[in-house]
């Protein structure tokens, strides 16, 4: 009887422990599901190369602010789709770029988000949208490119050729330097003196410019009223000249008639010529003024 009761107690304890553990697992799963599903949205990102990206990897903006995480990785036809959950606090425009980055040199992988400047800030990504990501460069791909660059040469042969060419280049540079040492030194000295002279001239020019600016400032402050009066007088003179010119063009006044009436001009010209002839005759024979010539 005691053995049966002891067995029942152990069974009860085992049942309670199992039930508690099951409830704990269910709560953790439920909380995780709620954490992923609440106040967020999912995006599908297509990549051609994942570079060891795993589920649970963070989604960071600007390389440091976590805004979500990777919830699933699946193959859709010929495309590899990475499903990410993004917190609703972070709305991403449709021009946003996604790329797989590495923390440090050999650290864990994460998805980095680039948000470019955009004029249309109301066109956001929504739940269920699909976008194409930027594939990360792989070391193997870089080695393939490097091998294509080397063609049929081995790595050792290529490095030996590079070192040989570098050595030859340094020797040629030293030869040029030795042969033209004097010319180079003279060129450096001439350049240095020219730069110094130019800097001195620029300094003098700037000093004169500062003085001129100061004088103009003083002139405008001290003689501001005088300059205003002069400008006003010049404006009045210009107005009067315009009035006079207008009257002359209309033929008003003696000078206006003279300028516009050709008959008056020719009469004055003939009278001037007759007067000149009279004075020339009197100069030659003044007696003509008092005595009349006999016919």
C-alpha cells in the first residue's frame, strides 16, 4: 500500500513537472509569435547569394539600429527569398535598398537597410511586398575574378613579375633623380621663390583692397546726404535738358526755328557772306565807306 502511494506521489510530481515544462514552452512560443506578429509587417527580399545568412539575423538601419529580424528563408522557384519582419515604428520607402553585411571581418551576418533621399515620402513598403536585395561579394567570387585576371599564370609567377616591374620602376626613378638632381633643385627653388613673391603681392593687393573698401564705406557714411543732393540735382538737370531738347525739336524759339527751318538757315548764311565781302572791301579801301565810286 505504501509502495502504491509512493508511486502515485512520484507520478504526480512527474506529471506536474512535465505539465509545467510544456506550459513554459507554449508560453515562450506564444510570446515569440506575438512579438513577431504584433505592430510589424513582413517583407520578402530576393537574394542571389546569402553568404551564410541565417534565420534570426537582425535587420539594421544605418548599420546599427535594429528595426527587425529575419523570420524565414525559403526557395521560391529559382529565387531565394528572405522573409524579414520590420517594426511598424519604421516605415520604409519603396526606394529602400537591402544588403547582407558582416559584423566585423568574420562576424555574424545581418541585413543592412539603406534609405536614400526621396521626394515622394508617402510611397512606403507595405506588408507582403517583395523587393530585390543587393548580393554580398564572396571571397570565392573574388578569387575567380583574380584567376581570370591572372589567365594562365600561377600566383607565384604573377607576384614575381609584379616585384620585378616594381624594382625596375624604382631603379629608373632613382636614375632620373640622380641625373636631374641639379635641375630639380633649381626648379624647386624657382617655384618656391615664385610662390613667395606671389603670396607677397597678394597680401599687398588684399591690403589695398581693404583700404579701398574702408574708404568707400567712410565715404558712403559721411557724405551720404551730399551724394543724395548731387544725384537729385543731376536728375533735375537731366529733366531740364530733356525739356529744352523737346522744344528745339518742335521748332519753338529762335534757335528751334533755326534748327528746323532751312530757309532761315540759308538766309543767315547769305547775309553772313555779304557782310564778309563788305568788310573785306572796306579793309582794302576804307574810303569806300565815305566816297561813292564813280560809274
